[in-house]
């Protein structure tokens, strides 16, 4: 078969995705990045896809596919593992003369998704005649060449704890990307850049940690068990988390669990949002003559809670920068406590939502006003809160996008 290569301009055009599981989770981020109007039809969604819907980046119809769903679509992606249901979509797309990608059956599809690597404005797509591994290998060779680094082929084993960075897929480290390309199993959280998951080999086992049906503590125990279990079966496991695994990411717990089981662990630090998000909003967490220190705290527990380990009175006395992660829900109580402990209500504050992504937004206020401003502006997680005089340093400075 001779294929005709083509690059599609999908900005503003409707793309139908049938299915809400792991395959759709891999495919949807690239469609969103291309500017497509993504409509998902599926009885259920993964947490990662639901996050896109909640953020308004995709729409969701919570039911099974009906032929009329194809109307108005420029492209259809079938991401279900039921051959009969997939065939129904194919027939409807064919009758409407709309190209259809089939994740379950390449031969029944009228369009194929190539192996893709992206570096800035350069996109390289590799197609194949069914030899997906060769296409991936060629793609990876091109990616290495674009990174000006020779391809490496070490023997991988055990577990790699890889920080994926704050949200921009290009902010993962070169080593992190290389280990991800070699993974047999990837255990990923909701905040992992979706574009990275789209580059995984088809045979990689992708485990969505957000779908583990237990409470937070039990879920972590299950994640630890999965890491150890897959590694002891001889598979190379990458635990992929947004930001850095060791900054409120429970990477230490996972490393200890692997060590107790005799599983070798590689740690690949990630760019933490506690520094990156403020920087990309024009805020240095330290600045000569302004702040000689910065403190990063978790705000997932309110200051008055018995389980809080944060010394809020001490933080209120600091002259440097305070960065709060996971604190948006408790921001009113955090601001109130800091003011009560002596921090001036006029202290500058900034909140940066989804830092480093195309959806980044930020606002500035003061400790006395920021909670009300955040509510009025509809700021939502994930967001980083920066408290201190450094907030005013970068006023008028708008970093250029990468």
C-alpha cells in the first residue's frame, strides 16, 4: 500500500473521538494542541480526559456512539476495543466521507496516526506498512538527532522515578524523555503532560494512577505494589509525575518501597512548578536586594487542621518568598492565618494557573485581597501561589513563550 502523507490544519475544526479510555487519553492532547474542537463520545472518561473537559478544552457526550455523531466532523478517531462498535463508527464515517483512524484495526481505517516527535516548530511524522516498531525506531533516531545527542541504547531495568516538569512537554529532561522511550510500563498521574503519553510505544502498559479506586493512602500503597510487581517481572517501569517526584510527589515513599523489595531505582529530577510557574509569569522567587530565601509549602491541609505540619507563625515572620503548592482551596484560610500571625495584608501575592502550558494565566493582588480575586477570576487548580515582594519585581515583564 502506498500512503499519501499529509499534515492537517485542525484549528477550529471539529474532531470526533469515540472512546474515553487510555487510547483516547494518549490521542486527545495532540488534537487539543492542534487547536481542534474535540468532541468525545463515551459512557465514561479517564480522570485525565475529564480534566480537559472541565477546563473547557474538549466536550463530552456521556453515552455510546450513534451514527449521527459523525455529522460535522472533519476527522474521526476510534479509541474503543470493541470491534463491532468500532466498525459501526467506521461505516458512519465512510458514509459521511470523513477520514477515520482506528486504534483497534489499522487495515479497517482510512487514516493512520504516524509515530511523531515534536521539537519546537519542527514536527516529524513517520509512517510504516504495519511495522510500528520500525516507525518508532526511526522517529526516535530523528528525535535524538534534533536534540543534537547520539542515540543511546543502555540496558534498562528496575524503576525510574521521572519528573515530567510543570506542564510543557518540552520541559522534561533529556534523560527523562530517553527513559520514557525505553519504558515497558508507565505509571502516570493526572498532571503529567498528555503529549508525552502520546509518544509511548503502542505496546507500553499505561497505568493511570488517578484511576486507582482507593483512598489517597491506600492508593499510594497500590502504586508502590504495582511498581515493585512489574519490575520483579523483568519489565522496565517509569513512574511519571508532574513537576518533581520528590517535591510533594511521594517519590521518597516509592523509592523506599522499591528498595525494600530489592528493586533498583533511578531518580530523574523534574522541573518543579514551585520555581517554574512563577518564573514563567515573570516572578523570580529570589532577587538581589529583595529576597534571599524562598520556602515551598503544601497548602492541601488548612492551617488550623490538626494534621498540618507547617509552622505558619514562623512563615509569617520570614522576609523572603513563600510559595504554596496545592493551596488554592485553602487560600482564604492561609491568607487569614498569615495576616493574623503578623504578615502585612499589603504583602504582594501572585497566583499562576497551569504554568508553562498554553493555558497559563495569572493574577496579582495582596494577601488581604487575593482570595476574593481568585474566586472572582475563576482560577482553578493546578495553581501556584507566590507571596512576597518578588511579585512586584517582574511587573511589566512578560516572558516570551518557548
